[in-house]
C-alpha cells in the first residue's frame, strides 16, 4: 500500500482536548494527521467567554488539580500558567433557610451528620479501590454494584437527612446528574479514577484547586497553534465513516486509521460502514451526557470578599446548589459562578432565559445578599443545548452498562479507534483523562502503522 493511496495516516474526529492531544502525539511520532471538527472553533467542552477588558470567564470546563499530572505537565509544555481558585474567607452552607458560615472544608454542623458523611465517604473509597480501572466489570462485586444506583446506596447506607443531601450535592457537582441516574459501579470507578471521593469534590488539593490564566480554552488553542491550520478543518461535521481492508474514509478524507474523540452518545450518531458491532452500538445508546447549565453573574467588584466570604456556597434547596468566586486573577470584575446540575438543569432548562436568570439571581441573593440581584452582566451556557456536545461534564453510565457493554468502550473496531475523556482510566471525565485518552489512542494507531 503506497502513501499516495491515503491523504493522511490518521483522521481524527473532534478537536477537543482529546482529539488535539491525539493529533499532537501522532505528529510527534512522525505521522500525518487531519483533525475534523464540526464547530467553528477548537476546544470541545472548554470554551472561554469574553467579559471585556481582555478578561474571560470559562463557559465550559475550567479546573485542574495537583494530582492531574498529565494536564499540569502539558500546561507547562505549552507555556501556560495557573492560579488558585479564590477561597479566602468563610464558606456558606444553607440548610432549611439558615445560613452557616465556616472556614475550611468542614461546615459547623451536627457532629452526627459529619460522622455520617465521613463514614459514607470512607466506605465508598474502600469499595472504589476494588474496581480495576481498566476493566471495572471485573470488580469482585461488579454485577451487584452495577445493578443499583448511587441513590439506592445512599438511601440504604446514610442515616441522616443532611448527610444524604450533602453527598447528593457532591455527586451532582461531579457527574452533573442525579444520584439515581448513575450506576453505583460507575460512581466507584470514578472515585478510584480520581484517587478518592474527597479529591473529586475538594478545592485545596482537589480537582477544583486551580484555573488556567486566560482560561482553559487556551490549552486547546495552544495545541491547535502547534499543529497548524493545515491539519485542522473546522465546520466539518463527520456524518459517515467507512472502512475497508485498505483504510478508512472519513467524509472526504482517506486515511489509514481513524480516531473518534467524541463522547459515546455523539460517536453513536455517526453512520459506520460496515455498521458497528452490536456491543459497541449498544454502548453508545446507553451513555447519555450529564446535564449542566453554567451561570456567571458579573459585578463591578467582588462585594462578598469585603464581607469576609469566599464566594463558595452550598445549598441543598437550590436551584443553584454550588457556587464559586470565578473572578479574574486581579479580582475585577467580581464574578459569582453558579451551577444548575442534574434535575435543576433539566427543569430550569425548559424556562425562558429571563425566568431562569431570575431564579438563579434569587438564589444567589439568599446566599450573598440583595446586591447579588443586580449584576452588571449575566452569562450562561447550557451544554445540553449544544448540538455537538449534548451535555456535560461527561458521559454518565446508568445501571448495567459497565458490566454488559463496558468491554466495547475502548476496543478498536477495525481501523477505528476511540478517544475522549470517557475512555480514560485515570481522571475519567476531566481534562487529564481527555489528554491521556487521546495519547493512548494515538499510541494504538502508531503501533498499527509500524
């Protein structure tokens, strides 16, 4: 087979972090690539939003943490920098109309509730360590865990109301799904993938510790700049992938191999010739994306800081259940970030933008006072409405999927390989997982070409 028979060695579908990381790794190995992206931009689920004066907020994924070694190394390689999530001052917990202020990670609540949360987290961590990251379906109790939801486990194993509510908020904040939406086995796999439940939900030392100076989309933009415009085709939705004994045709690109760097639900919307095996196609039908609307209220100044508040708040009542101070590094303007996740995103997503904004600001005012009702600007991003995303943060595995279909998640189908953060074993669902998944798929292709 001559090189002239193919446009490139590998066609890559999707210019998110995973697809760009795959392209970067293949180019470094001396292979030729083209990246096909449906949007008019690179970045996928990372997106910067301009708020004026050269400053941004992150409309998509934004945080990195100290144990996410591959993305932190890549940030350094690309000449980018990070800064800590603002956390000085008191955090807030709203419980049945009462606001509690506290410092550090542990709120001042009933010790019985704290002990209940602690025992639940410790049990989940112990169970999670039994889940093999490369083959979760081989865990000793995989079928038992995969036949129940995270909500079922909470209901049976957490005794106090507030402890259940706090753990539910933690799950919604990580998976953008109600605990009833996801398999207990998936919850445990994710916990093991990140190194512990506390790591997933924490700021200091955890997944929310740092932000990228200039916004997280700069990671994708910098990788794309390295690759060059000639290797990336924007506004090119991929609807068909055909493979034969000699190669793969992705739209009008002829390649030796292809990497599909998309969430399973989007990968399943491509028409394959020959059709995908039933196990892989069944997987794509069963892994929906999480539901999240990311809301930024922008003020002339971060007024909550003068009141000794960090901007971090938790509210079981919602609809905004978790908030952060998302101001630029210099603190101007002040930005409160509020998340609508899971049921809240689905329910408020049906409202008009004006009603949804009023609901969000009313909730922020309960937490931070009446000044929160009058932002100078307000931005929101509903990722479920994005046609080339259909939700965030990542794919959610409902009961039965890991044990019945999980073997098809990463297994290549002929000359078609799979990337995307959903295929990662470490830090699945995060930037780090997206990058390592892209590099893993690139390694598969490079070895096949050798």
